[in-house]
């Protein structure tokens, strides 16, 4: 039976600069994305009808997942099928490893993986340009999940341009038991920053640190405008960031709109040591180590 598995990565925003809301309600962003080695694997098989099954590892706990109708994978299938004037059919299995509702774009990774996998399964040969446009319709982070690596994101995050990155970056990621609503964090940003600029300023120091491959320079340049609003909504996240830095991380940062906290470390060894030190806390039972940058959504098995 014909089947394809596509692997898609989580992302971290190394820089997230947010401007005043636009007329469409979205916020203009200047962001630097990095794809890191935490992945969801999505497998598609030929079928007469459409189905989506999501497998969640025990460590994610009893999280509520969207129904087939609401799943972003179904939305991706519908948009791609409509573009080609065909009916969406297939049986999809998603094996999740990216923390859900954590600010690491797990849903966007699944959408990107679905586009790549279904394009092959249906043999429709979508152009890169069309795939990126459909991805942008699905969510602000979905084009980056296709592209991967390290990249500059502008617009509402959907306009993606690859950046030079000479480093191997080691991260510790600490997901939270409870998700945080992205729209709620953006709304709180608006309350805290009624005078936000229309165009968020450039991130030149961070872009230079990535090109130089220097973890200390990168640590000094990490920045997230959504960090203060996320910590205001969840003060314990601030304590966790302090703790990771006290345990030897070069810098702690909220990932995207949170609540996952990420810690940049000097080396693989340092990341394992920080992860070990943070592992004894029952309030966050899961501590992950990942490196970046890694590839965007790509085929891993084909049969
Ligand atoms: O584009 P996406 O579906 O990922 O966005 C989810 C929500 O995050 C939006 O409905 C909006 O509330 C907020 N958002 C925003 N500005 C952005 C990206 C997302 O306000 N640039």
C-alpha cells in the first residue's frame, strides 16, 4: 500500500519583535525563527475517505486534541485539494512529540507535514510558491515549518527568508502542563504596549550572532516581546527562566507566546547538565534537549 511519512520540526523564535495590531487584527512581526530537533511525524495512506488519528505520548498527559473537523491537518488537506480541484481522501496518522499549545508551533508543523505528504500521495506536484501561499493561509508559522533552518519572518510571520547560520545550537525545552492561548498573550501585549510601533525594529545583533556561530553573542541577543505578557499571565514562568539560568544556561527565553521555556546552552554536554538539574521539579515533569537548526518538513519514508 502506498504510504508516506513526513517529519516536521518545532520552532523557537530567537527574536520576536511585535508591532501595533493591523486592521485585520494580526500583529506585524519581525521574528527570527529556528527549527529545532523536536518533531511530529505524519504518515498518510491511500483511502476512500478522509480520517485523522493523533497519537500523543504519555508524557504530554491527557491533553484535549481537536476533532478531525477542527484539526489543522484537515484544513490543510481541504485547501490543497481545492487548489487542485480534487476531493481530499486519505488516512492520516500523526505521532506527536512537539509540546501541544506550547509556543513551539506543533500544529503548524503538522499542517506543513500534511501539505508535503498529501502533495506526494495525490501526485499533484504543487509548486513551492503555491505550497508556501497555502501554508500562509493555514497559519502565520506554517510557511516556516516548510522551510526550516534559521530564517527571518516578517508580515504576520508568514514571509520567510533564510538566514546564514554557522552554529550548532543546543537548547533545553521545558513544556508546561497547561497551554497558554496565543490570542490572549497578544491581547495582553496590546494592553502593556499601547504605543507599539507599526514596524518592529530589526534584529541586526542577533542575525550577526547566528552568522558568527557564537553562543554567547546569541544568548545576549535573544529577545521576545511576548515574554513579559506571558509572564504576567503565568508568573511561575519567570521563576523557571531564572532557575535555568542559575543552573548554567546561557539564557532562558519564553518560546513564542509560551508557555514552553527554552534555554540556550553552550554545548550538548551543558544542555544535558541543565536538563538534569531542571528534571527534579514536579511542576514541570518533562525536560527535553534539542539542537538546531534542522530541516523543515521533509519525507522520511516512502513505500
Ligand atoms: O496565524 P495563526 O493562526 O497562527 O495565529 C493565531 C492567533 O495568534 C491569531 O488569531 C492572532 O490572535 C494571533 N496572532 C497575531 N499576530 C500574528 C500572529 C498571530 O495577533 N502575527
